[in-house]
C-alpha cells in the first residue's frame, strides 16, 4: 500500500500536529552547532550523526513533548528541513502509512 503525499486530505502540515516524523531520519552532523556529545553517534569511518534510540526517534527528542531538547544547537540538517515543504510532507505520509499498516495488522490479528 502506498500513500501519495500529494493527494493527502487538506490537513495543514505543522509541527504542532505531527509526531516529529522528521526526527526519525538519519541526521548527519556536517557542521559544529554545539550538539552535546551524549547525543552523537560515530560510525566506523568517523562519520558523526545524531544517535537514534531503540524507538526510532532521535536521542535529542523529548519523548513527553515530542520537541527538540537542543533546539538552539540543533544540527544544520535539522535547520534546513522546512515545515510544510516536500520532504516534510513525504515524511508525514510515510509515517501515516506505517500507522495505517500497523493498525490493520493489529485489527486482523486473531
Ligand atoms: S518539520 Fe514536518 S515532519 Fe518535521 S516535525 Fe515538523 S511537521 Fe513533522
Ligand atoms: S536534533 Fe532535534 S530537530 Fe534534529 S532530529 Fe534530533 S530532535 Fe529532531
């Protein structure tokens, strides 16, 4: 099943009605914006990225408020990711698709 991001019903895409969909993406650290080390993961080649926790979301996301805990120091990639633009809409659609599939799976499990 696919959900076409361009034909979703007319719900305005704002961070206030989103479960921080984009904070599940891999965020590479390209510049130094002051992200605390505890949120950083370093791969075998020395590449630095925001660490994701087991639930799939960024380690710097407050799970109670679903807001960024390091907003003033957030990575460049996060600053460039614009609410309401194509990538934002696509992530929201992908998340909605996952939620629908999971709810179908639960409702059809005997
Ligand atoms: S930028 Fe878009 S995908 Fe990210 S939290 Fe805001 S509405 Fe959700
Ligand atoms: S650093 Fe903040 S804005 Fe960027 S992915 Fe993590 S929680 Fe989201």
